[in-house]
C-alpha cells in the first residue's frame, strides 16, 4: 500500500482511558486529549498552581454553592476530547461523578489559569469549549494580569468576549446570584 502523505491516528476517549490504565504515560506528565491528539501541556509553574489554589479556595468558600467544584478534573466533551480545566463548576449529580466524567452538559463554568499556554487557551480551547456549548469560560491571564470572559457559545465561538481588570466584579451566567471580585482570583 502506498501513502502520499502520513496518516495520523486520532485517539478515542476509550483508547485514552485504556492507555492510562495500562500506565503508558508517565504520571508526572500533564497530558490532555484534544480532538483525538494527546497533548503534553508542560509543567505547571508555582504561579499557576498558586492561582489554581486561590480559585479553589474562592469557590469553595461560597456559602450554599449549588454546584460541585472540580479541580483539574477531566471533562469529556466528545468521543475525541477530554481536556482538564483548572477549575470547573459542575451541576450536582446523584453519583457525584464517581461513575463517569462530567460531560459538556454538566458544566456551568470552566476556568483555565494561563501563563505558558495563554495562546492555546485563547484559541484552541476557547473554540473547543464553544463548539461543545460550554456556557461560560474564563481565562485567568497571568501574563497580562486580567480575566478573559467568554459567554454565549454560538457557531463554534463565543458571541460575548470581554476582558476584566482586578477592580472589576463578575456574575456567573448560570448562577447569577454569585458575584466574584476579579481581585480575589488574580
């Protein structure tokens, strides 16, 4: 058989899980399955990890939060994509996601803390999340010290895209009663 160009193999989420169970990958690697490709997201800096902890604390301290806070939790968006957002607010489920990973319909908000992956988070992940109708996506931009807000997914992108400074406040789309001070997470 003659090939004019190389053929890439797209991995299915089930294959991805089997490889994980077989310890194919070094557990120290920060890998994600995006559109069938296994991507090495690189090491997490102390600044990134510290901001993830700050986000976690901020959302866990909200009284009577009608959502589950997922930290670096896999979100199965499709048969070929299972990214790990830094923080996810998820609809409460009876099984608390112990029998399956959350799906796109379970997500209220996804947040990425972004330094070395800023361009990837702004471009590929934004479009991936919009395509799968994630209602709200935030990028904690550690490079420019601001918060990118993406809402109203439509036709593979977000219709509303705004940038907030430390002095601003934001209410969540799905949980309008919750207001967050940007300074608390930057």
